């Protein structure tokens, strides 16, 4: 899936910075490219400039051109809690055309990857489906806090502090200005960097926009329900899907209601083949559906999985839920995630949560679980006005998937209001992440080359359609 990358030559702007950040050849799993890695030491407490230090892990994939452009592309990973170097192989196909003329820089944000990782200790049930889908987060995070706090002050792992780290890396590598590509939570990180270091950004791409006004988790239920309802509507409008799965929305509602009485479900672990059992209830089922909705190709199987579950066979649904949840959970450094969310998001949840998620399948479950997990977690002190809109005249390309259940287009629209030099493009058939789909890579390359939103070919994005629904397990009708 990952094309080979030919590294040509040694780039002056990198070698000039070796005194501050020494880079050596390295290999990144899944990335067939001759890359350069190094570390930059910073104080954990940036304000005090004393005490414990952190080695920030940096990966640079130099430009192919022997005369590259001076402004690289910095990649900001999602989560919160993903390490940029660990998702480099996944992201690279969407940005390899940009790498022809610009360096690509992947910094593991403090608390992730090789930058003092705050990973919760693994347990026997860490990858059990019930554990992955919103069950007993409070108890798990209390154990996690005890473990990760031994080597970290958890109140010093916020987005603003991390973006000041990033600026140190920029300076150490010798770049005067940079371009940003943020994905999901990485869009928040990009906006924070844009606010704190406005003169250092030439252009920014925000894919799956999470503006500062969004409290992560608070709106998941309603945004997920909107994506689920869109799937029901599209199935009803599709002759084959409607004929095979008539009245799917009502049937899903009936199944969800039936799960108000939890039931033991036997299944075969799709990873190991082992026979297992779990307690299936409304929360586990709705959270699994939410995860499946992230990717339209997974969603195309959802009507079939719902129909099977109606008959008591949850195996297809569980396989799909594992496919999404296990992949995501295994890439998240949970200690860093909680440090961010407990400081930046959970304090904005309403005290009275009776209206949160009302009328949705997920309800207030995720808000309650995050709140329980954050009850005793140390919280960073945030700058005044942290949650206010970020205002900038820097060129910003905002990308949203119309089918996204977590950062749908409405959030891109909110962000665009304070970014007068921005362009918001919505891909009709994309879910969470537009960049790798259809003409997304070509659109991003054109934007970064121009450093402007003018004259971009937006029409190609409209050709991105929802994948056809599976009517049986042999695949969609041709």
C-alpha cells in the first residue's frame, strides 16, 4: 500500500541544523523511505526552564528535489494521543507529492511515541471490546495515572505547551517558516500553533476540523447520530439497500431498545480466532456503531451487520467494531490523551448532563466516562481565552467529510468564520479524513505549492461518493 520513496541528495536546511538537532538515518516501520531521525531536549516545565527534561522525537523525510523549497510541511497527528512518527506510514500516501519539493517533519508530541510516552500499562482486558467501548474508564484511568505520573508532571502536557515545543523543533532544524497539516485533534494543535507563533506559518491544511470552540467528546453523540441518520437515509434512497434492508432506521431503533436489557453474546475474536463472550448493551453497541461510521467503507457493511444482529448474530458487527476500535486504541497514548482532554475539554462539559446526547443512540455515555476518568487527573493551566476562536489571515485550507461522525462540516464552518483567508471544502462521500480520498492529495499539493486558496480546483472533491452498500458478504452489487 505504501509506495517506495527515493531519497535524493542531502538537504542543506537539514544539515545546517545538525548542531542544534542532529539527524541520522533511520527506518520507520511501514515507511519505505530513507528517513532521518533525531531528538531535541527541552524542559518538561517550559515556564520554569529547569528540572526534568524531555527528549522530543523528530522524524524528517527530506524533499526529493535537490533544490527544495525552504518551508517544510509539519504533520500534526490526531487523537489526542497519536505519535506522528507512528502514523507516518499511514499519512505518507496523501502527502508524498508535497514531499517532492518540501521536507516532511513528524514530531512526536510530548507524551507520545518517542517523546516521554504516557502510555497506560497494558492489562489482560485492554483489548477486550467492552473495555475499548466506553466501559469503566474512570477506574482504568486512575490506575493509569498512578503509573504514568512516576515519570511526568501530567499538568505539563497540554496543547499550548506542546506547540511551543514544536516551535523549538522548527528553529533547531533551521526553518524560518513552515506549513502545517493537522488531522482531527491535529487541527486543534495547528490552530494553537497558529495563534502562538503566527509569523512562522506560511499556510495550513486542517483535515477533520476540531476548532478551539469544540469541547472534544461533548458533541460526539449528536454528530455521530447525524452520520448514522445519513446512512439510514442513503440506504433508503438506494434501491438495492432499501429492498434488502427495508425500514432499517426503525429496525435499528428496535434493536437498540432491546439492548436496554444487556445480553451475553458469544463471538469469535477476529484477531485470534478464540471463542469469547461479552456483555452487549446499548452503550457498547452504540459506541461500536460510532466507530464504524468513521470510515464509509466500513459503514457500507453496517446495514448487513445490523440485520445479522437482529437475528442474534453479532459476529459481523463485532468484527467491524474491533477493526476500528482496536486499531485506534492501540495507537493512542492514553496518558497524554487524558492530560489534554481533562484540561482542555472536560471542564467545559455542563454540570447538568441530562440534555447531553438526548435523542441519540449514544446518549451521555462518553461524557460521563470521560468525566469519571478526569475526576482526579492533574490539569494544566491554560492561557486566557484558550477556547476562543483562532483569528488569522494565514491561508488555511479546511477539509471536511460530509459523512464524518466526529468532526463533521459544521465544525469547519465554525472555524472558517475567524479565518478570513480560508477555504472550506466538503467531500460528499468522505468520512473522518478527506486527504487520502479521491483527489485529496492533488488538492493539498496544489494548495501548498501556491500558498493560497485562490483558483483551487474544488469540483474534483464533489466526485467523492459514498461507497455502495454491501447487500451480502460477497460484496456490493456491481
